[in-house]
């Protein structure tokens, strides 16, 4: 996020030639949306996350040797199976598309549990966003204790105001998700806030109870 601050200072102190405005706008967009729960950080960056919902509580730390992939470990308290274990996780950026006003990302995600390679997951995660709008999805196929199941979720959101660099940014989201161990989709509102290198989101649904996520990038 130091790069974000530097870009803001650069913008205030330097007049960009007309041919450079397009590229500067793309770069500014990338850094303005970079904290929206990215599973990969910038090259050499690390990210710590906490998750809590009706299925698990977990703490996840990952490091990105490159902007293309991240390696990490997630400590999981599995509420459904009543088990504690670690996941060794790998995430790879399959595709990214930047325009003057938007960014699109598609990731492959996977993990192997500490109690055996038969316990694992794989899937894809994607999002498309502008400074005003956000859409995203997540799909995981999970093998756990000889049971295979899937997690699916979709999100759509809007920013009620467009903040400047360093401001508190807010998103009003609608999320729907389904675990194949359960019979129905659960749809509920989510609020997302981020400022600097800190992001927090929280939602509540009757079926899923509290769904919370805290992220710090460093």
C-alpha cells in the first residue's frame, strides 16, 4: 500500500502528458481495488486473514513470491466435522485483464490437509470490479473424511461513494452461497470496509449465521 500513497503524491505533484493519462488511470485502478480480498499479493508481499462462518473458523497466512501465485498455510477449526487441522495452500493467477475502468481476475486455488493427502480441495475464484461495482464467485470441491462436497458462492456489490486514496472505502454487498452438505442456498447482505492495508467484511444469514472475514496485507 506504500505504492498507493506514492501514486497519490505523484498525481498531486506532477502533470501527466496526454498520452500517459490512459496508462496512469489503469495503474491507479489496480492499486485502488487491490485490497478487495485478493488471494495473491504483490511480489514479495504477505497477507494474513481470519475467517468465521457456520462451517469453520480459520486463520490463513500466505506469501507471494510472484504476483502470479501465492503459498500459504491455513489453520482450520472445522465445525461440521468437529476437527482441527492445517491446510497447505497454493493459489495461481490464471487470467487478469485491466482496462481504464475495470479489473478482471481468475484464480486456481488448492489445498492439502496436514492429516493426509486424501483430505484436500481445489477450485476457482474470480471477480470483476470497477471503483463503483463488484461481482465475484468462488467454487471449491472438497474431499474430507471420504466425503466429497462442494462450496459455491456468488457476490454482487456497489460502493455508495467513491473515496480517495487513504479514505475509508465501503461496499454494500449481497452474497449467496451453498454447501452441498446442506440442501438450500443462503442469501444475505454483507458490508465490506477497507482502509490502507486493512479489510473487514461481515454478513449474517438465517441459515449460515455470521459470516466474517478480516484481512491485513503487509
